[in-house]
């Protein structure tokens, strides 16, 4: 009820048990409302360690050495550690030790062993004082850690035997672990594979990311719709170590004060605003069959003044007493906060600066302990930007060097450019990050000034190079002269890095000839390079598909192929070995049966393991074209319905399996998920169809589910519009596990085809060079919908799969809005190629030959090869020699 009258203030009742007095004067020191936290830092430089060691008296050193802890060495030792942790760390006993407790105790036993190697690795790297690489990624999609640790250390069989004696199945124990919710898609999984390879190859390296409390979200499917709920993954996480003594104060807002120092130099001071504290959490990253254990440092946000404001609380202002803490903690709460709202945009930019500022503070602190001159910084430090998210690191390092360390602009900028490398992950202009000038000015006023200066000096260089081309200045300017003005983060990343790489040959060629064409003219082609993505075979073959890994080892002679994936080529010699082929087929059927059991348990749909399993699992996005896949499924269903029961018997049974998350604000992607589930609810209950077609959507797709799904695939779909998928890595994982691909000539599909042969992959659709012409024709010429696709649209609009209004957006995008992703243009080719898949699968002997041949030729697609290419061509770092570890 609106009113202009003010409510009377409530008078406080006087105390009846104490005298009433007028309190006057201050009861606390002026200007102090709460205690300030004092920062300390762990770690020594190479010289510091030697000095500290020498200062410790020999008897103390002897006592310390005598009692140093050691990890378990055998099964009895492992069991002893598990029981000890159950009884002392968890305060349980054998009478109430369930599978969750067994997981916790087993993890702690392996963690204790990892810590020892972790400490030794950090000491070894510090003593060597060699160049380190720092990998900055907003996502690290790590997956489960216990299984990975057991396999990398080489003690999974020992752990399985030990847990069995204690009354537990190792599979049940492993399944208790939550996936670390630190990523969403291929970007984060690539970062995780890279960390595994860096450790396995003994490179000195750290990863830096954010410690999200809830990840992106946990996906639930309710009535066919995606529903986002928080992912409480940090209930128990034995794999992280809080470093409460490693904290960094991060500044936001405020203003910039410029002045002249005593030497006449102009200096800038960023003052005022808000301070948020970054607290470090460290995660050990074990290498395979090596003692090297690298570090992933994740930052968590806290209020700078402690948990809550005691003064406000005592004054009865309870809600605002914790407001600072709540506002601070939202920074590291959720991966990719929905940026459809302005507040969401601000939070996302805040998140990015918070993470890179804390990481750079840490990196600079570590460098300064070496007492080296600043010009040596790029000789000691390589920083890789995984996409545009960490681009503010370029500006932040320049700020540190000129504002805090007093370097001249040109000297500082040379250091910055020599330090950074930038990995681009997209050719879609709309996917290249931009932030409004107004937002950056509000949140990071000093950084906007530096960005403008970077842009000014860059454009002056461009003008000197191209004095007669004024248009190029607008095309390459870091500041986009739009309304509002925007900062193009990809352009800033290019200007501020010494190397820019794409992640597949086609992608690297496309960025040089399309979105970054002008920059090639400015900087020359040498600044741009390609490093085709890869995957770690330790997780994506040995861990995900242990029986296949063992079968391959029986032909290769050992598990050495997990360290040198090119050794896979030896299994091609066994392609005609009847016993080998039989076991290969049996392993695939067992994996499919395991997935079929999971499907029945989780969503109640019974699928036949002998049917062809057709899988598309990845982030839901229009360019990845899950909509074309489900349109194809509908076409198949309509075809089956039009046949007589006798005619249907000639059809190959098929299970179409989908999985993946749609971004919370991405309405079209959510519509695609709804259509998939709506089609499934009709098809799976159609008695005419039976086992001939099933449609399954597996909710909350993550790394652990990928480890279950990928080994069970017969055919996997990588069907992005040509020229839109930078690389893809799931395509590599599917082929490595003995599945085949149906795909477009896009991303790494092209290089996979070159390696495995055109006979072993099913390609379809238009080529990248034709896409723009087709789009132009759609917009300005004629646009005819494929007749088969028109029948699919007709069935949807008739209400065959529920209310047609729910799916109208997908249809109008193709029919009325120019079909940007060329669904109609590629549909006929897609359907025809699926018919070829059916025919090929019916000849199982030929199919198995294709699968074995494909796996044998996948040696190129290992993340170990990627890391060696980065190390040599971009980072200029060397692996550190370590004592020889026993082969796992």
C-alpha cells in the first residue's frame, strides 16, 4: 500500500537490570571497524631453500629425515592406511564403514602418497630454477580423481585387492566420487588433458583456475525439460588443499589518480573501490608412470574483512552484516553466470579479473624471489591463455610492470608480449568475447586506460604500415566503435601475445583467412600457428575402457603405448587375427551392455545391446546441430511407421543416445533438449516400432558419464556446420575406443580422416568454403527446404510429439530465418550417409576391421604430442629430468 506517511521509529525499551546512562564519546579506534587480515606466503626461492637447509642443525635434520613419512608400498600397507583413515580421520569403525567412507579412506591413502611426490616435484622445480609454463583456463573439467590417481601411480590392482579384503568392490568405491564441477565442455576437458600430459612428460607447469562452489549446474530432466539445480560437489573433496596463508587482495571499482613523481615521470594510482580476497586451493596433478606431480591452483573468493561485520551485527543489522561476504563469494560460486542481464555481465567480468589478477600476483611473486632483472621474466615464465576468458591478464601484467614496478611502457610491453600465448577456440564472430567500455570503466578504471593506450600505440603502428588504408584501423581496433563502444577481447589477446594458435588445421587456416585476416597482414604469418588438439590416452582409453586397453597391450607388448600412442599402429598387424577380433567384439558388446543397464536403471528405457548405438554427447548448441540429429531420428521413425511389419524386419535396430547441457539463458538449446525427450517419449512407447528405434537423453552429462558412454558407441555424431567447430576432442575419444564417426568436414574430423583413411569414417555435407555462399543465397536468393525435412516439420506441427508451439523456434530458424547452420542444405546428405552406416554395420566382419584399423592409426591424437608442440613452438620450455619411475 503506497503512503507518504513515515512509520514511527520503534523506541528501544530501557534495560530493567542496568542503570540508564548517556553514552558519549568513542568506544573504538577511529576508522577501524574490524580486524585486518595479515597476508603471508608459502614457498622459498632456489637460493632460500639452500640457505634454510644449511641453517638447520644436523641432529634436527637427522631426526626429521629418520621420521619422514612414506606412502604405502604393498597391499598390506594400503589396507593399513585405509583402516587408519577410517578409524582416525573419519572417526568410524568396521561396523559403520559404508562405501562413502571407504571411498574417503582410499582417497586419503592415495592422496598421502601423492603429496610426497607433489612436494618433491615442487622442490625439484624450484631447485632447477627453470622456465615454467602457467596455463590459465576458466574451466578444468577434471573428472573423478581417485581412479586417475590409482592408474597413474600404477596401483589400481593393488587397491582393488586391498578393498576386496576389506569387503568392498573397487567399482562401487570409485562411483562414490562427485565429478569436480570445474568446467562444462571441450575447453575445460582439453585443459584437464593438458595438465595430465604436462605432468606425465615432466614439464614444470601450473594450472590456474577458479574454485567454483557449484560448477555450472546439475542438469535434471523434468517432463522433458532441462531444469538447472545447484551441483553441491564440494561436500567432501579430499583432493584439494586450502592454502589460507596464500591470499591476494583484489581491487574493483574506485578511481585513478594521476600525478608526477620526483623525477618528473607521470604515474597512475588506482585508489578506492572494493577489495575482495582470493584464497588459494591446490590440487595435485599426478603424471603417469613418473614421480612428477604438478599443481593446479584454484582461487576462491572471500570478503576482505572476514566472515561478517561485527559492528553491523551488534547494531541489529543482521542481514547486511554478512552482505560483504555474500557479495564476495558470488564471484567464485558459479561457472558462467547467466549474462543475459547486466548484473550477470558484471559478475562474469568480475570473475575473470579476480582469477587472472590473483594468478598474476602469484606468478610475479614467484619470479621476484629469484632476484632476476625484469627483462628475464619471459625467460622464466610462459603464460598460455586458454581462449579469451583470461585476456585481462595481458592488461594486468602491463599494469603491474608500469604502475607498481616502475618500468617504462615499451620495456613493459615487450615483456608482456614475449610472455603470453593465446589459444583461439572459435571461428564464430558472435562467440568472441566483447565487454562494454562503460562496464570496464566502472569495474576496472585503470585497466580501461591501459587498454586505450595499448590500442593507440597499436593503431599508430598499423597506420605506419598501411598509410593508404584508413578502413583497416576500424577493422582491427581493440575498441569497437559501436553503440555502446565495446572492447574486443580476442583482438586484445592477439596484440598482447607473441603466438596465436588454432586447434585444428582447418580452424587455424580459417582464423587466418576470415576473422583475423587483417592481423596476419599486420604481424605476418609467423605469429599464427596450429596445434591440433589431442586427448590423454591414460583417461580416455586405459581408465575408460580397461579391457580394450589390456587387449591392445597384449598385442603391443606392454602398456608403453599410453606414453607413446604411435605404438598403437602395431595392432593393425592383428586385424585378421580371428581370436583378437572375437575378443574385440566381445569387449564392445560388454561395454554396450553396461550402458544399456545404466539406461534402464536411470530412465527406465530398455534398449537392446545388439542394436547400433548412435551417440551424440556434447554441449547443446545450434552449430553442433543436435537439432539435425533429432530431425533425422524423426525421419527414421516416420519411415518405419510407413512400412509393413514384414518390411520393418529388414531395418537395422538403432538406439539414438543424446547428452549435454544447454546454457541457462540459451532458449533454443533448451528447446532442442525438449524435442529430443518428446520424440523419445513417443518412439520408445510405440509398440509397432519396438526395438527398431529407441531415443535416449542421458541427463547431467559429465566426464564420468563420458567414460561410460564413449566405449559403448558404435557410431558417434560430429555434425557441426562446416567451418564452425574449432576442433572437437570427443571425436578423438570415440575413435580411440573403437567407435566410428559420422561427421562433416569440420574441425579435427578432417585430420582424423587423413590418419585413419576415408573408408573408415562417414563424411557428409557441404564444405567450409561453400558455407558463406549458401548463407548469402538463403538471405538474398531462393531457399527451398529439403522435401524429407519438410515432412519432419509437418509431423512436428501436427502435434505428433506434443504441442507444436514448443518447437516452433527450431522450425522457423530453418524455414523462415535463413537456416544459418545449413540444416536443410545438409539434411539429404545426412540421411543418405546414415543409410550407408546401416549397410556397413550389417557386415559385422567389415565393421570390426574398420574399428581396429581406425584405433591403430590414432597415435597422432594424443595430448602428449600437443604439449610437446606447445613446448617447442610457443613456450620454449624443457622437461625436467627425474629419477626413473617403475612402469605402471
